[in-house]
C-alpha cells in the first residue's frame, strides 16, 4: 500500500494572511522555546515551510497589484 500525503493548501479566497502569519510565528516560537520531538518537529517544520511559501506568494500578488494601481495614477 502506498501512503498518500495531503497538503494543507488554502484557496486564495479563504487565505487569511494574519492567521497564517500567526501560525508560522507560533511554530517558530515552539522551536525556540521547547524541546520538540523529532517526528513532531519535522511535521512542524514542513508546515512552517508551507505557510512561508503561501505568505510569500500572497505578498507577491499584493505587490503586483500595488504596482498596477500606482501605474494607473502616474499619468
């Protein structure tokens, strides 16, 4: 039997930047302040990377929109 993994991805319409950032901060704090079990730590690390990627993507989207809006008003 093959084990399939399910990625926690969030659609753009349901993505809450503040919540994702808070979750990433919590994971970071856990690594800084607690002794983490190897398996649990690996899962948290993976989730942290997923969150960081989603946050980076969303920031880039917003940055692109800001540039478009700025160009509209430059003329």
